[in-house]
């Protein structure tokens, strides 16, 4: 049973008011709110268990290291990875993808080599590849969406040429909620010897993910969308790919020995984690992932499917609202514009006055905005604590927008 009242009670911020109205938080795609267990883990981490990790032989350093390293196993379990040494901690997906760009792709890709991307990627899965285009002459090949606004795995595979060195694809669009069948891409790409990086920032929040089953070479997640602290995250990297990677950031922890003329590196995953990490942030992410596993990701996904269906029916009932994206296989993320002149920012300002928090803008997905023929949208993105009553609150606030701007 999915006890939504109890779950909402786990998130202290949800009981506050905004502009004199109960908060309706529908900006989960940008960042999610934190349950008390995460807040407690962070507080305890600083109040009772804090010291630097991997360094000292004193009690607190050992305790902090134990707590911090335990998160590697929790993250592996959350992602369905058998080997926790394939989990590299990052500050979020952006760092995870940049790690792959600098440490794996940059040393091996040459001018004319190709990276396949979809137009639905977040800038975090575009700009690190643009760096390689600018600096090394790598060619970016773009896969368009189908007429249903989906990414067809076959279209991705059809774009492969002998020059293709990597496919970098989102698992779920942060703008449309469209879910991509990344397993079919990975299966097809493997036959052609092409590695695949999956941006799991959104999918990992809303559905069970098993990276071993998907089989991607790289799978990146970000803690703050997973109800954990900002500055936390991880990337699952297959051991065989880790062996091909040179270090990214240099400094403490990632080395074995440093001399005047020589340096040797730690074994992965430590080889890719330089300097003092986000100790308490990662411990908080561990608490968040345990919380989600405690609820059950299947149950979370079922709850969000119900919300999606309800929201879709209600939003489609507003004939002056342009809901973007035709895909039916999607998560509970809705982007829309209002017929007439109202800008997305104006709509979000009016919604905010009603206590409804949504995002407005290009959502760090400008190639997708181009595809949709808009410069900005409003986005309502739902999470595991949202309710059908909150969908109603959104619709009521949108009706007010319509009255004001029509
Ligand atoms: N990829 C997608 C699909 C996202 O939605 C986001 C965050 O908005 C990112 C990547 C970047 O994540 P972060 O900013 O946490 O590194």
C-alpha cells in the first residue's frame, strides 16, 4: 500500500505555505524536496560523525569513511549493479558526464569521429561533447524525435557509422517525460562495438533501474533529484571502460604514490575521485536511496503513472493549453505553453501566487525547444509525494492564467 499521507509527512517542507497558500511543489524535475531521514543523516553527519575520509586513523575519520563508503554499496543496490567498485561518486550528473568526456572520450576520439546524441538531451549531455567538437574536431550526430515525440532506438542504431565512437542518450526527457528504450539501443550498439552513455538523471527518480540489465557502459545519476542533497551523485561505469580511462581531476585520494618525476594512481573507482569529496552530501544521498528503496521503486512508479494519467486528462481538457509532446510512454512531466501571448515566465509567476511551483524556461534543453518550435515552456514535474489534489490546484491556477491573459 502506498500511504501518500504518511509519505507527505516525511517531507517537512510540504507542510509550509507559499504566498499564503499551501505549497504545491511541481518542480521536481529541477530538484526534489528532502525527507526527514535525509535531513537527519546530514545533521548527524556534521553534528556527530564528521571528519575527512580515507585519511586518518582516528575514530571519527574511520566512522565517516565507513558511512561514506557504505553509500557505494547502497547506490549499487539502488541501480541493480552487482559490483560496487563500478560506482564512482560525483557531484551530480554534470560531473559524471564531464568525467567520461575528459577521462574516456578525449584521449581516444580523433577528428572526424562521431558521437550520436538525441535532440532531447539536457545541456549536461551536450556541452561536454561540444568541447570535443571544438577542441578535437569530433562530429556530433543528432537523432530527431519521431512524430510521436519519442526517440526510436532503431533510428539511433541507424545513425551508427564506422566512425561512431559513442552514443550519449537520456533515459527520460526532463522536458517531456518521454522514456527511451535504452536497453534496445545498448543491445544493438554492442553488436556494432559502440559504447553507450545513459543520462539517468530523470529516469532513476521515477522508475526501477537495473544498470546490469540495461548494460550501458556509463549510467549517470544525480542525488538532488533523488530526494538527496545537492552536490551528491554517482556514475556507474563498467570495469572494462574504467580500465580504459585516464584520471580526470588530479589531487589527493586518487593517487598511490607521488614523487618528483613520477606519479602512480589509485585503483578505480578511487582513481576518479580526487580531493575531499562531498562526504556528508553522499551520506545524505545514501539515506535518500534507502528511503526510496524502502517505499519500493515499483510502487513509486505506479503512483506516478496514476498521477500522470490524471494530470494528462485534466490538462488535455484545457483546450487553450498547448501540452508539448505526444508520447504515451512517458513519466509524470508536462511541458506546456498557453495560447496567446503569455510568456512561460508570466504563467509561472501567476502559478507561484497560488502556491504552485513550476519551472519556466528552456529547461537546459535548447535543441529540444528548437524541435518543438518554442523558446520556452512551463514545466510541471511530479514526484513521489504529489497528489491528484495538487493536479487540481495546478489546473485551477492555470484557469486563472487563462482568464488573465486570454
Ligand atoms: N540530465 C538531465 C536529464 C537533467 O534533468 C539534469 C538536471 O536538470 C541534468 C542532466 C543535470 O544534472 P545536475 O545539474 O544535477 O548535474
